[in-house]
């Protein structure tokens, strides 16, 4: 069992939990994820590691309550425990000194961006961070990410904080103003990553995205998380989760991510977590 030692309500639907999992914490690297199961009757779901502390033996998760399991997870409190907590899984981010790096996080995708920003800054990069959300209340980890950023920008759909508009607007301004951008990293809603990748492709800027397909086992056996990258089938759990954004078939990803919407709604009703 893996006890919950800290819980924070980040917004109406977003929760932070710190889990005691020493073996995972000792190995976790930026860009990786875990798969958990709340109890023996529960389903297995992937969640990206938002932070880890080897000394404490803890792993921090930040998740949005969107389906049956994440809604049930959100009802747990400090002192409760999770049945299974497997990881770290997936390939870690390729952290090196690229030069000038623009890191873009949208919505709950800001959480997994944090350890990447931190690692890129510690490796000597000039880090430009752009965070986006529908409104100010949905922004996450602003202070934490800003502390590891050379430049820091915010965009909100409604203009409640920062630029009124999209992260792609701020990115375009960075492209126009900077002599060179060596790499862009984007994590967030699929449509956001698609827009960012389409923009950077026009300028030949290397762009990585972290994909979030439906995943079951997390070890490459089930094939549920397959994505199309450069015309080839890849498994996000073992080949990713990060891929070349210019090669990803985002339309196919969006279609596959909606395969079980009705089943998920039915499961929520049965569990009483609507």
C-alpha cells in the first residue's frame, strides 16, 4: 500500500497528492509517469509525475478529475492509501543544453512540465516558460515554474491574467523577437500541442510533445496507447510519452481518446461520482 501524506485542492477539479513511494521516487526522472490502481477492484490509470523527492521517498501527482477513477482518487485524503503504484514508466525527457528553450504548459499539462523546466534550467538552458489556462483560477505551479525560468509568461482565454488569448500567441511573439529558439516543449490539451507544433514547423524549430493516449498496462503489451508518429505506429508507454511534435498525427490521437466516452459516463453513474 502507498499512503497519501499530503493533499491540496488546486482548483475545483484539480488535486495535488504526495504519495509515499520510495522505490519510485529513487528512480523518477523528468517526463516519466506512474500507473496506479486505487483498490483491487479499480482500473489502472497513468498519471505523469509532477515532482519527486528522493530524500522523502515521495512522488507528487497533480491530476484533473475527469473520469471515474480520477474522481474517486480525488475523494481520498491524507492517511488513505493506494493499492498499486507502478513506475517510473516511459522514457525520461532528453535533458541537455539546447540553448534557448521555450516550455509551454496548458491546463493540467503544466504539472508534468515543471520537472522538465527545472531539469532544463539546471542543465544551463535559457528557459522561456509559457503557461496557459482558460482562466486565472485554473493556472498551476506559477511560482514554482517561474523560479526556474529566465522568462515567464501567462496566457488565459478570458484575459483574467496575462495575455488574453492562447499560448500560441505568446509563442509567435517569442519567435518574432528572438534571434533563435533551439527547442520547444509543449504539454497540455491535444489541440494546444497540435497548434504549437504546426506553428513551430513553419520555422523549423525542434518541438517535443508529451502525449496522453488511453493507456492500460503501461508496458507495451496491450497496444491501447498506440499513436501514429511519422506514419509509424508507436506505443506511448514505452516509445514515449515524448515524441517529435511535427510527426504526430494529432487528429488520430484526438479520435482515439474519445473511444470510451459513453462507457466512462456509464461507469461514473454506476460509481456515483458524476
